[in-house]
């Protein structure tokens, strides 16, 4: 399916009650609960990121958010001296998890390093923490998705025979969503039952994935010829709508994220321009220009999870040379993590 006809205005989404076992979602009742934020306060402006705390975990509290009056741009940011490869994520033990050689490594905010699992992948294009604390890794070099048992460090193949698996996104009901870039499709697997299904089978070079609050919309960083875009698929009954355009640019997008207000965040791969897109109006706001001369591979971004001082109101962006910690001031859409 060509990408250009998808040019439509991004519409509002209806909250849902989460997906069924087949990866679909019934429509639920909207709520107005605030995001989960941390009570931790920062202790300086060194390169350890926002909100270093005195313990290893933080205590979340419920706080209101005014989605009609978001913090003004530009947003302040700090840098953290962590060299990642393409992707990273935060685990449930306070570590930023990333690829180091062929291993999966972790670093906390006090520069403590640990190897979580050895010999996972030579190209960990996708890294995603699951609800039980285990970590999924998309490995295009082996055409597989591997699972790292966080408690033991053992890793094994979850699903093989894939064509360039790349972006990962966790969903409710033990579902893991993944893109296959050069197969031009997005699929899901139940990590418990190993049942699989397809979201879309004809989309231009899909990469990063991110759900809206309530998992009513799936955003995909995609390419088609000279057009680079973030597109959206909305849940319709037991299936998905046709793709629609959210934002396009001359520079490609590898990553996409959302916040609790439903806004969409993008970072341009070759420029480091971090944007927020209003889902109702389509208005694009430049939040930060993450300039880093000589290093222009902005391949992934993740919200903190309020564990170990990695704050949920901070968007962490990598260019494979360092991490940029951008204080957005609004919490990101939380993954369905275990309490």
C-alpha cells in the first residue's frame, strides 16, 4: 500500500479497556486520572540525568496533568555519557538497558555497570522490558526475537524466521508487537502462549512502534520511497483501520513515543530535532534541537519509568554517542508493567 494517500488529519482516539487475547481491544469508558510521577527530587546538574535519588527506586504518586496547558517549548535537557547501539529501555531494577558488544548491559544513575545477559545479539535493533521484568530483544542479524530472563540472565529464541525484526512495543495481555522492516509488516506475539497475529502486512519499511494511552492507536515510524513519516493505525472492532499520516519530514524517523495526553513525539534521525505533534490539531512543536556535531543517528527514545531516578516526565533520546535527557514536564504513556 503506498504511503502518500494516507494524508489525513489525526483524529481523537477513544480510550479502551485493553486488548483481548487476539490482540484486539473492546471500547471502554474514558477516565480522567492523572499520570504516575515520581516524588524524587534532583540533586544537581551533573551528567547523571534528571532526578538522581538517594535510593535505588522511587515511590510513584498520582498527580494531575493539564493537557490543555503543556509546559512551554523549548524544553531543557542534559546529556548522559552512555554509548548505546540502536535501541535501549529501562528495566524494573533501575537500570538503563542497552547493547554492549553482543551482550545486554545495564547502567544505573550512579554509573554502576552490569551485564544482564551475555551473547544476546550482535545487532539489538529493538529492546523492550515486559510486564514480568524479562526483556525482549529484536535481532535482525539472526532474524529472531530473543527473550532475556531478568532473574537468571538466560536468553533464548522466542520467535525465529523473521525478516529484519526491529521496533518493539509491549501491550496488555502478554502481547509483544514488532515490526519487520523489509517484510513491510507489523505483527504481535503472545509471549506466554506463543500465539502470533498480524497488525498490518503492507506498510513501507516500518521501524519504531508506540501505543497511545489505552492502546487505541498504534503509531509506526515508516518510510516509503523519499517520504519519511509517522503513521497511525486505529483499533476498529477486532481489527485495525487503514493507516493515516501523523507527520512527515525530509529526514527519516526511527522512533516514536506518546504521552499521557495522547501527544506524539518524534526525533529526526539525521538532525536530532525533537518534536511534539498535537493529535487533535496536527500542530508540530519543536521541543529541543539535540545538536551533536559528528553524531547524527538519533535512533531511539524512551520515557523513564520512575524506577532508580529515571523519571517518567523525561524523554531519553540516544544518538549512539550519548543519551539526551529532555525534561518534557508531562509523563509518558506507561508500558503495562507489573506493580
